[in-house]
């Protein structure tokens, strides 16, 4: 087990905005620094407590070469250094793994872990090819081109979901049933004036201008949620001819940022908003499955994390997943015995969107809060990632 802890309440997330929405004008590293600085101030945590940092992001932004040191400086922690991690949709889990490793190994006592991405207005990349005919270079639009093409398998993300749906005989109707259940669960997060979200998110959220000098708009919560109905979903045709995956059965690209503190047990109690709640980072798992079966990778990754923790599926009080497709949750539940309709209480990326870097971190924050509400217990986060891979994390909350 890993001797690393998360202070209760020492984590935060922006609302997520569907791409080309309210956050599209904000450079992601600068936005993450702004969010971190304001979150620390709101929690009365001095940035001087950090002795290391980790930044996770997947979409390059101007000057992002400077990574964590740049973000830390803007956030008021210009005395720390650390890596910048990019592992597609597993970025948040990897950031937490690196931060936990720093603390567990004794290399650091208090790590600032921040994740961010802006899928809106992604960069257009040009790659020189001096030996090509006429010296004509190659190019790509970072976000849509990489979503739509895996250079190793020659397929796209939707095809991986279709392959899993075919192998496990999952119909569109089954996927739509899960979508409606996830919407219902997200509705619980919005109850009582978004009381659940306000446990880790400042709402209404003031959206700054590109210079972070003034407020240009406010967000009452996540932006771009599709209010699907059974009748509306039933009318949708599969994205691919002969397939079962519809636009209603998958997530949407988004913008956002999230962060948390990873530290020792002793310091976690000092920084916690409630010292009676202990959050331990227990174990991690990772896996890669056969070509073009990305959603299924969550199964072996989760089994590995649970084995390292010394527990089984039945021991879990809560499960959260990064589910870019509804079929993710269906095949996971069938193979592990998890309760399909009890997973992802209070919402998931299927509903509130997928900014890539911070997606998993928000899910893990929600997992912690769900476990706190339950009075403690074991929790599992799992999510698939590009390259037919996955990472999983086991946390334990004691109250």
C-alpha cells in the first residue's frame, strides 16, 4: 500500500464547459493556475506548504513547454518544480500516481497535483519533412485528428466501442438505458442548489477574461449537458452503419481544470477541512488490451488495482468511471459483477463531458465526496485511455 493521503476538502474543480463554450478563450495552464490560486486562498492554504508539484495536460498550449514550473509560479508556488504528465484520458490517474509516489518514497512531503485541458480551439501543428517530395510538411489539428485516428491500429475511438458492443452483444437500447440512469444520478448532484457540486466547486463560477483581470461571465454549473429522454434517444441512428453507438451514448469534448493536494498522513490532518476524515491513496492498476477494444481495458486495470489493495469488487462502497461511451460501464459490470446502475452516483464524464486531462481527477474528487457522505469505505476509479489502455485507482475514506 502507498503511504500517501489527500486532505479532506483540499481538492477543487472548475465547472466543465462543452467546447466552444464559456471557457474556450482561456489558455489552459493559465486557467489552471488561476483556479489553483483562488482555490488555495478559499481554503486558507499557503502555497509555501508544497515541496513538489505535478501537472497533467494533453493538449499543447502556448508556452506549455514550461509546464509545472510555469503553473506553480503563477499559482504562488514558485519555489517548487516537478514533471508535466500526458497520458491521454489516464492523465489524472497517472498524475495522482506520480504525486503519491513522491510522498510514499519520501522524496516530497506535500505535492500540488493539477490537471487541465482546453479542447476548444486546439492547436494546428505543422511538422517539417525536408526529405519529402518538395519538402512538403505534415500537419494535424491536434484535438479532432487524434480523437479520430489511432496511428497504430488505424481506427478511431468509436470503433473501439463498437468492437466491445459487438463482442458483449450490447444493444443501443441498453446503452441508452445507462445514459438515462447516469443523467438521473447527475441530477442528484444538482439537488438542493447543486449542494454536492459545491462541496468542491465554487458556484456560481466567475469566468475571467483572457488577462485574468475581470469577470466576463458566470457559470451556474457544468455547461453543455444534454437533457436526453428515452423517446429522443430511441430516434438516434448509430454513428457507424451497422453499429450500435449513437451520439447519445457517448460523451462530449469539454474544457476545464481540477487539482488536489497529496501529502503525508500527518500533514493531511493539518490541511484537512475535517481532520476526522482520512483519505488514503491505496493502490493503482494499469492495463492494455487487444487492438481496438479500448473500453475493455478498464477491467484488467481495475482487477490489478483491487488485487494490490487486497480487496474485491464486493468490498467497494462506490465506483466511479471515466465512461466516454455508455458501453464502457456495461462491459465492466458484466465482467466484474459490479452493479451497473449503482456506479457513478452524482454523475460521470458521460454526462458532464471530457476535457481529457482533468476528467479523471474530477471523478476521483466526486468519489471521495460520495464515500464521505456514506461515512467511509473503499472506492474505485477506473477509466480507459487512448491506445487501448486504462488506469485504475483505489482510495479508502475513513470517517
